[in-house]
């Protein structure tokens, strides 16, 4: 009945694991109690959980990402603490627990922090940037969100019931095979990755169709805002790279459950094939994470310099080049596996070539800054920190691209430092910049600048403290993932890295404080016009938060920076001659329902409750059939209602203190938040 | 629910646009499914040497049987084509008829594949025997699972067409299912020429 699930699954083996489990259980109970106390279940269900509105789905993705960021960071600081003290001693974490922590840290940060964060920002912004009313497939969008959430829930549940994988976030066999990892950890990893991976594939298809088919009249491809371009390239990568992780997960699970021999060390298995399949997804994934951030930086750098983006065309082509090249370099993740020198050289050269378009982008951003009237807002600070820090990471990447150098560095903390150096400034700082930049579009008010800046400085300084020592430790020969070590010379560096992690903890706390403070000051921080930063692209032409339909009248686009042109022409915020009826998709329980079923299916499969797996598969099929047989999914927003909403907003715009025609007057920045004083 | 309130013109326009979106999205979905098959094909080719002293393709494959499967699937593609033609003519009865024939041929294919699999397992050549057989069962089985899902979808289409007739949304679903069905045919031709033919010749 319960498969291999017994009372033994509770984490009674260690006080620390038990503590983690209790935090998860009581945290969940506390949140549920708070919602019950506020009588908010009905509101949340009607307005949020069942919503198919891309802006709300985007906000829920971002909230999921922030929650998982906290979880992934707790893992990180636990590892740093262990390594800071575990010289010639066992530290405070047993090896089995330490291994679970580095595995869940990587898995969470990639699949359940970064992916939802970027998918959320894309959801929020991209349809508005192209002048659309929603994504092409709103119901699939909801399903993607809830599949991702169900995967995240599986990882969280593994804290309480059973154990997580100890095989690292890449789960290399033969260690991840059934002979060496007989318990449920690897199964949790596989199912969490499979469920969220299906969600990501569908998101990729959804965004791709949206951008190709839903652009406002006149918006040619080369008129699209840069974030939309990077989203387009990321979506192509999501759609065509994620199937690879689906395949590799399924094959690993077939080895584990059905006794097959894809990756076993005997019986005709081929372990190297796992590395190939995983990284055929894994390398494009790096660019899936980073390209949207490049798009965000392109907007912040131009908005807060008060200049149009330098080298738009070259940025577009650089993005496309990176997207294509990202499929040609996967072997550099395992140079040491013994391919021939020719094969390694080919992939090494391809890897170095990627640095070229990336370098082009850095110069484009620098030239945009040049002679700009720079406003040092929080998004702009992140952008500048990114440019400086990312170049360091890029240089170490080119170094690692040399196979002979890689033979020395691989599996060392140099590598750990390198990829954190790419993904924290490259991706995460970009998402933070995007969050600060577009937060008004999500909830109608800006984020507090003071706490944002405090948080920023902690993150940046903390990043340098935490990861520069790891480069040096790599040179000193320290391998990654060590639970304890006996080289006393490493310890001072690890203590510095620990202090960096503490500073990042302060930064993360300040991020949370920033959100809380902003919510309390929301009346002061209200964005009445929908254009709080003097923006250039179409997402600023809508209200903050936008009406369900985004645009009462779909704008006609005649060039790049469409909203800037509208402001210069005086056609922004103009009342149209007449309003029309608008169809919008009705809310639906389909998304949460599929997510819940997927969670049960994954959990049952992890614990070998095959009857429940079969039952939930049948249920999922029934729900999908019912949903896809429904031809009546729209509701009508009558013209009168549209007019009421728009009139109220336009009155608010007219009453707002800021001049509404800055570009024409040539005084764009003086009265705006973050203007130099 | 509030159907009556929706202005017909607005809704027809929205439906037409949505159908085009879905057609385009479905082509992209098929490409992602193509990636899955491509990786399974690559894995199979890499693992053909991994027989671990067990039976090889030459010992196991029976081209006559495979030819029978191939015929069933190819003919089913043709009959689905007839259903599509009938749908364009608006002939509901003919559509239903051709879909039933297609589903029957599909079921025949799945049964033949099941017989082949069970025969192999009975002689000790199951998917857990060797890496080669794991790859064989997974590649061919994934295709078979796709065909089974396709049959389920044909049954759903039969119900929808019988209940609602060939309305634009229903007809568009039939079109996409057709793409799926023919796609599986193409994949099968790949399986025939990469798995069975080299295995026997």
C-alpha cells in the first residue's frame, strides 16, 4: 500500500536534519494558519491560484523563486560553515547530510530558484513589451507554473520524508545508480527535475509562439525590445534543450526501477552517455539562465543612462550567436573523461568563441553608459556590479576552456568559483535588477530604494568575499564538495568565504526587509502613471499593475523604443476615440489540479506506490481531456467596463506630479526617483 | 456559462486566431518530441555494441513481423489522411468511419509490438538483459507509447465529433492529431531503418 514508505523515513537520524524538517513543517503550518486567520483562502484561490493572467502567473513564479532562494541559501551557508571548521575534524555535519546539502543546493538554485525567477519575469514583462494581451496559451502557462511548483514541493518534502540525493545536482552514475544509491534520494531528484522540466519545455513553446504570433501591428522582429529578443532565444533553448534532461532523467530512473543498463558499469551500460545527455541540456541551460538577465541589463542600462541602447543590432545578433553556439560546447563539462585531443580541442575552441559575442555585449553596455545621465538606482547598481564582476568570471571561463588547463582545474573549487561568478552576477543580479525595475508592474508600487541599496552592497561585497578565496583554493588544489579536509593552509580562505556567506545572509535579509518596508510604504511608493522610471518600451505604456487586458487599444508600433516615441509624439496616455469589448480567458482550476496530481504522482513513484502512480496518471489524463475538450474559455469585458477602468487610470495619470511628456521637453530625469542630487 | 453574452463576431475572430496559434505551437511541440526521439536514437546506436554477451539484433529481430507492423502503421496514416479529406468535405460520417479504421489499425500495431516484446522477454531477452536491449525496448517502447496516446486521442476525437460535429475547434484538433499521427509514422520509418534493418542485415 505505501510501497517502501515506512516510519523510518522520518529524519530521526540527525538533530540537524530533524530541525530542518521541523522548520519546513511548522513554516508551512504557520503560513496556512496565517492565511486561514486572514480568511484569505477564497481570495487566493479565486484571484491567484486559478488565475491564467500572465502577470499574476509571473508574480507567483517570482514568489516561488524567492522562497526557494532562501532554502537554497540556507544550504549554502551550512556548507560554508562546515568547511570553515572541518579541518582535521568532522565539523558539525555528517558526510551523508553534507552530501544531501550540496546536491539540493545546486538542484534548487538551478531548477527552482533561477528557472522560476526568469520565467516569472518573462511572463510579467514580455507580453506587455510586444503589445499583447496575454501569452498564446494561458492555460498551458498555468500548468507550467504548477508543474514547477510541484517539483519544488517534492524537493521540500524530501527534507521531511526520506532523504534527498547525495549524488550532486548532476547525479552522475554509477554512483546515482541503484547499486550505490539504493534509497529514495536520487528518485526525488529525478522526479523533481522531470516535473519542472516538462513545465519549462511547455513555457519555452508558449513564449516562442507568443513572440512570433502575438506582436502588436508594426512591431517587426528588429523593433522588439532586447528583453523580448533574449526571451525568444531563451525560449528556443528551453524548448529544444529541456527534452534532453527529460530523456536522461527517464533513462536513469529506468535503470534504477526496471533494472535496465543504460548507465551501469557492467552489462553493456555506458556511463559517458549520461554525461553527454545531461550536458546537451546542461550547457544550453546556462544560457537559458543568463540570456534573460542580459535582456534586463540592456533595459536598465539604457533607461537609467537616459540614452537609447548602443548597438541594438549587434546585441541582437550576439544573443542569437550565443544561443546557437550554446549547443556546440557541452563536452567542455567533461574534458577529462577521455575524449581524444581533437574532440577536446574542437569543443575548447567553440567555448572560447562564445566569449566573442559576450564581449560584444559588454562593450555595447559600456558605450550606452558613456556620456549618459546616469541614475544610480538599485537596478542600475546591479547592472554596473554585473559588468565588472562578470568580466572576471568570463576570463576564468576562457581559462577553463583550454583542455590542458581544465585537466588541472576540473573538480576543484576554482570551477565552483567560476560558475558562481557567472551565475550570481550574470543571472541572479540581473533578476534582482529586473525585480526592482519591474516590481511596480507587478504590484503597483516601487520597491524601497534605501533597503535595496543596503541589500545590494551586502550581496556584491559578500559575493567577492565568498568566491574569490575559492579561486585561490582551486589553485592550491582543493577539490569541491569536501566534507572535511586535513590541509590547514586552506582554512583561512574558507573562513573568509564563510564571512562572505554571512554578508550575503545579511543581504538576503535586507532584500526581505526591503519587500516588507515597501509593502508598508506602498502608498508613498505608488506608481500612478505606470511609467515610474521614464521607460522606453511598451510595458511602461500600461497601468501599474496593468488591467487584465494590458492594453485597451493595441498600440501600433513604428520603431524601436515604442513608448519613448509615443511620449515624444504626445500620443502616450491618450484616450482613444472609443473603447471596444475585450475577451479575456476565464480562470480555471486546471493548473493547480494538474500540479497537485503531478506532485502525488512524483511522490508515489519515489516511494514505489505503483497503484497510486497509475491512479494519478489516469486522473491526469482525464483532467487534460476534459480541459482540452472545453471550447468555452473566454469571458467578455464589455466596452463600458473597459472605459471605466481606463478613465480612472488616466485621471490618476493626469493628477500625477511628474510631467508626462519628458522626452519632448528634454528634461527626462530630474524629477524621477534616483535622480542625481 | 455566459456563452450567449459573447458577441459572435468577436468570438469567431478569437477562435480563428487561437487555432493558428495552436497549429504553430503544435509544430514546435513536435520538434521537441523529435529531440526526444533523436536522443533515444543516438543512445540506441551507441549501445548496439553493449550486448553483454547476450542476444544481438540478428538473433532477435524478425523482419516479416516488423514488415507487418510497418504496413499497419503506414496504412493507418493513409486512412487518417482519408479522415482529414472527409473533414475538409464536412462529411461527419466518413470522418468517424475513417477514424475508427485508423484506430483499429493502430491497435493492431500496438498488439503486434506487444507480442514482439513479450516474445523477447519470454526467451530471456528483456530490457534488463543488456544495455543494448534496454536501449531497444526504450526507443521502440517510447514510440509504442506515443501510438497508444494517439489512439486514446482518436477515441476522444470520435466522441467530440459525434457530440459536436466538425466545429472549427474540433476540426483544428483533428488537424493537429493528424500531424501527430503522421509524425509517428516518420519516427517508425527511422526505427525500421536504424533499428531493424541494420540489426538483421
